[in-house]
């Protein structure tokens, strides 16, 4: 017998042959070929007949577990709570509640059922209204960045990180990125200490995650705002700045290379070399002056300079109250920009 054992990343599945218990990684297309062309049955693969073409096609792939390997603890979870926890060896491969929870609130410690989690273990999982399923993580279980990537608000499924201290597990949840997917609604889904939760709100925002378009943007270039409120913005700003310090220092103190290949480059140099706003930033240490000139600064950065992606730094400066060191980096950036304009103007 063949059956789907687990999901392996995006669009790949493990297929086990019970004759020798060997597992083969297969793509959706390969599974479809096995079922359609070779007429072999794979447990967990559902086929339907297309009403238009009249031909069969694979409509669904569901992770299964060999009945012989189901433990007493797994059976108990289903009998008492209605929760099906599927595993492959020591890896949790799927969590499902096929007939609804049997009590209003159920807490499952995942490390009781395995030592690791495969990708997408809660895919499409939704609990009935008025009930809640809490999945507790601790330091003894390994997870992947795609393990919880398909969670969504309104599913009544939550993940508790309160006992977790390992950075790898924490980042795998907050920065989950399987196929560029993230837990965007983590405010409603993740249970954690407020300080750590707030830090990741700021950290994710600087990375461009967990933002929403602002009706009244501070800047047209950064027209987004934090999706969720942060209790202590200054403290979070310091923590985020510490994480990004080396990256921001490298970007802001780098030697600028001019974009001479751009069609309007020479015109921009001619105009902005004499611009009063640009002249006011020459050799200055005045952050407030430079920040008031940010529209000009952002424009020049986008049009006359070859530079590493400045978006994280500009998001930090716009969305969080910058620390003194970050203010110094920004003024350094402005001075270097003016120096480049002057140098290019002199060599025209």
C-alpha cells in the first residue's frame, strides 16, 4: 500500500510504500502521474471527475498515518477531545479536528506527541465557533518555518510560545516564511509574553511584514504603518535598532556609487547641486534639519545613487522613534549624499 506520510516543503509530499516502509519525496505532478497514468492508489489522494472535460483529476492530497503506528496517546487525544494528531516516526505531520472539539477549550503540548513538526501541520484547520484549540510549544520540539505558515485569524487555533526560550523556534514562528508566507495575523494567533510580541511587531515591520497601507502616510515613499499597536515604542525601537545595527551602519556609511546611466542623472545633479535644501545639509550634524528634508533625500537616493536596499532602514526611521545612534547614521547618510552631488557637479 502507498500513502501520503507528510508534506515536505511547498508542493512536495512524502509517499511511503508499506512493503518496505521506504519513503519517496514526490511533487504534486508526480503523484498525479502515479495515480492517473499508472492507475495506482495512494491513500490520502482524492480524485474527482471534471464536469467540463469528463476526465479524472487529483483534487486533494491529505497526510495519512499508518494505523499500526498510532499510539495510545494519539487515540486518547481523539477520544477525549476530537483532535487527530498524525505522526511519521517522531515527527508531527498533521493536526486535524474532523468532527469539532468535544470540549470548549483544548490545550495540546506538541512535544508529548513528537520531537519535531513537518511543514503545514495545521493546513486548513478550523475550529467551530465558541471553541478553541491551543498548541503549546516548548524548547524540546523542533519546528520548521513552514510548520504553521497556513494559520489564519478566525480559525480559533492558537500557538503558545510562553515556555519557549530558543531563538530558532521563536523566529520560525514570527518570521515563518515557507513560500514567502507569514503568519500575518499573529496578534490574534500567537500567545506570548507581551514584550517579546511587541519586539517582533517592530522587527517584522522593519522587514516589511505585518504592515498596512496608511490613509495618511508620513511620507509618500513609506506609505505604510504598523498593523498592530506597540505598548512601549521607544523600548521596542532600541531593541530593533540593536538587531539591525550592523546592517544599518554598513548601508549608511557606504561609499556611494553614482547612477550615471540613468537618463535624467545629469539634470538631477544640475538642479540639486544648487538646491537650498541640499545645501543646508552640507556638513551638518542636525538630524531634525535632515529629517525635514527626507523627501529630497529619498528622491536622490532612488535616482542618483547605486546602493544596497535602504528600505529596512527607511522603514525603521519612519515607523519607530529612532535612537540617537540611528539619527547619527541618518545624518551621515545625508552628508555623504550631498558630498556625492557636489563631486558629480564639479566633474560634469
